[in-house]
C-alpha cells in the first residue's frame, strides 16, 4: 500500500499541476484544500524539491511550483522516493535488493519467481503512468 506520505505527495503534485498557471502556491493553500498537516506537507514538498520535481519561491507570491511538466513525472519515481521499493519482497527489488533470510536458494524459490513477475508488471505500469494520467482522470 502507498503510505500517507506518498498519497499526500500525489495530492499536492496534482494540486500544483491543476494550478500551474497561477505560479507558486503556498503550502497553506494545499494543506487546507487536502486536510494535510502543514508541517508534514512542508517536509514532503521539500523532499520533492530536493529530488528535482518542484521549485520554490520565497516572499510575496512565494510557494511551490512544478518545474517539470506533469507528463515528465513518472509515478514510479515518486513512490520510490517516498516509500522506497516497489517490489513486495526485498529479494526481487531492483534498487533495494536484500537476500531473504529464510530462503535456502533464491534460484529455486517459487515465491521469488512469482514476485519478480509481479514487480515487472507493476513497474511496467508505474513507469508508463505519470502525474498527467492522474490529472487527466480528475
């Protein structure tokens, strides 16, 4: 499941995408619109900024704004940034691989093979889908 942090990130990104013609948007505005704690949202937006998805402006007219087009923000990147691995088992993760402690042989593990297929199909979808897909469905 997606964490609240990641769901809130998608809500914030969607709000910024819908209002990108308005320029920078205050955290308070997003926080009030989606019922997200101001401090929690501030931390999420800072992570998204550090990762190169958002820019920010201080002072009057300040706030956050998208620096990438919505169709250039793959859902997989946001999920990995905030939640870590997409794979359901550490032994099939592409970016966070760890061997399973209870497994005698990864090569002969049927669960590993099935979960690798699940990972591949999930990634195929999440890497193709972007913020624009969310915006288009609202």
